[in-house]
């Protein structure tokens, strides 16, 4: 889960304040000490931490909070506000050029996820009805051009390349001409990455920048590298003047140090975060939603957006009807599981539900595996069996267990649970009908 460790520690520290009817300055002090430790352990920049706890404390020991009926809740709200502010308050979107094409220069160190992010960004822009063009300006790694071409093919976006015999500045210039001629309204230039920041790398990107005059210079950073990422951001910003950051691999970042420090240290916004290796796993960065996720208050808006983008509303209505009339089959169940999968990995989804924290998640680790088994079992049934599971006899149960790599016990358990659930649905359906008749329901 994103920021799992940080989340757990902060929630523990603040949880101690909520049960109290009155708070003393000492209570706040103790909690702030724990908050400070949690943030330092999360690898947040120490100056940022110092400022943060100072701000929270100043606001928390004010009269309004101390004399309120729910002082603990008030402190949590202050922490939520300050976390949001720390990450930049509001989402900062891509600044599109008033007259296209918009030019986006991508930069970053090798391995940060630059090429993947370039593909994700192109995918994201295509969904907004843009016509992006990718440009291969990394001429030093022979595999880099090929990698970008593969990415382009996967997201179905054209890639402009001139091999590795030309100067990157010339390639960029030619690409823009090409893009203008072919109606591309966003041109995303992938530049070379190095293992460390060096003069040559910076000089080259600076040259490209001076010639193409990009609307955006996006620095791709690996969230897992914590304060190193922040240092890289400072260096690139000093030399190049970046316009924003894409923080990758947030899906594996239990600590959150980079995400919480970058804005405060560089004053440059995080525009997107990478939540996985797939092309649709790039998300706009919303500081307010991230703050409430860290504090276990969920991200309901994010969840709704995901659902709207991925769930077929018509199918959902049809399903509801079937459930109400207890005509729900294994076929529908499989469909539902797939729709849920479309929302993303289970642990990321759960983290967006209010009140769900890492402890609640621990119990769910098994579930992801179990869901996989359930899916495999249903897929091993014939269509007829899915519609009418009563016909599944013991020899078929054995075959299904073999086919799905599970055991007969698991198959039996699923069949039994399904039968029970249907019975219950039927009972609910009938109850609803009688209640309706009596005018007590719906
Ligand atoms: P580049 O050298 O900066 O171009 O890096 P690549 O784009 O080749 O990415 C390096 C590795 O990081 C690849 O294995 C990617 O799949 C992986 N990666 C990139 N972004 C993410 C992300 O948001 N989450 C995860 N889990 N992996 C990512």
C-alpha cells in the first residue's frame, strides 16, 4: 500500500488524541514528537519536518482547538491541511500551449522510469483526444530508441527517430517540424538519462531546451529513492528550471519521503504519479486526496473517478437487477470480478476506502490470492455449468479442481457459498417485495 509505514505511524500518533475530551499543550507536544519521528523515518527532508510540526503545533494549541468539543479531531484536520499544503495544495495540470503543438521535454536519471512514463503520458493524452508524437533523443544507449519505439507501438502513438548518428538538438528540431506537418498537437521529447548527474547530460538537455522552448520540462523521479530523488530534483531545477515532477513507483513506496519533500524543497509541483508498470497507471497528483489517504480518511473522489472510467454503468445496472431477482450466475460473478480487477490492484483500491488502513489490509493479503483461485475455478467450468451450477457432479468437481490448479475442497466451498448467497438474495428480494407492499421500503 502506498505510504503504508508512514500512514500507520501517523495514524497511531494522532489516534491517541482523539479519545480525549480535553487536550493539554503537553498532549500535543507528545503527539508532535511522534509525528516528527514518523516523518523522519519516512525519509522526509528534516527542514521540511521541522517546519511542518512547528506549523501544526502553532495552530493546534490555539484557543479554538483546545476549547472545542473534539480537540483531537481538530488536530487531525490541521495535520491534514498542513500535509496538503506541503504537497502543493491543488492539482497542477499540464500547461498546454495556446497555439499547438505543446512541447514537453522529459528528463531524469536512468532507471527512474522515464521511457515508461513517456508512454504513459502519451496514453493519457490520447484519452484526452490529443494527438501526441514521441521523439527519441537518447542516442547513447542503442536500446533506448528501440524501447521508445516499442512503447509507442503499445500505446499506438507515432515515434519520431533519426537513429543515433545525429545531434539530439537536430533531432528535436526535425521532430517538431515533422509534428507540425502531421497535425501532432503534443510533442513529447525523451532525452538521454545517465546514472549520475553530469555536466554533459545537463548541457545537452539545456541545448535542446534553448532550441525547442518547451512548454513543460518534466523531471521523472523514482519515489523509492527518497531524499536522493529530492537532491536530483534540486540539481535539475537549478540547471534547467523544471516545470514539474512525475514521481514514479509510488505503488511500491511505503515511506513517502520524496512525495512529501519535493514541493517544499524545490517549489515545483508533482504533476503525476506512477502507480504501476502498466500504461494506464499514471495518475494526476492531488495533494488533498493524497493527504487524506495518508491519514486513513480514504480518497473517495479518486475511487469514484476510477470507477467511472472503468466500470460499465449499463452492466452494473443489469447486475443489480439480477441480484435483486436472485438470477445471479457464476457468469455474472466472473464479470463482476473482472470489473473489479479493472479498477487496479486490490491493495491500491482498498487504500482509497475511508477507514481502511494497513492493519485492515493485512487480513486482505490472502484475499487477492483467494480471488485468483475463485476466478480460476469459475473459468474451468463450462458455460452451462456457470449458468446452472447444480449440474456439477463429483467427477466434474474433480476435473474443475484439476483444471484450475485448486482442490476439490475449494471447489466445493465455492459452490456451497454461492448457493447460500443465492438463497440469501432470494430471501432479501422477497423481504423487499413484502416491505414495499406494506409501504415500508424504497
Ligand atoms: P528509464 O531508464 O528512466 O527510461 O526507465 P524505464 O522506463 O525503462 O523504467 C525502469 C523500470 O521501472 C521498468 O522496469 C519499469 O517498468 C519500471 N517502472 C516505471 N514506472 C513505474 C511505476 O510507476 N511503478 C512501478 N512499479 N514500476 C515502474
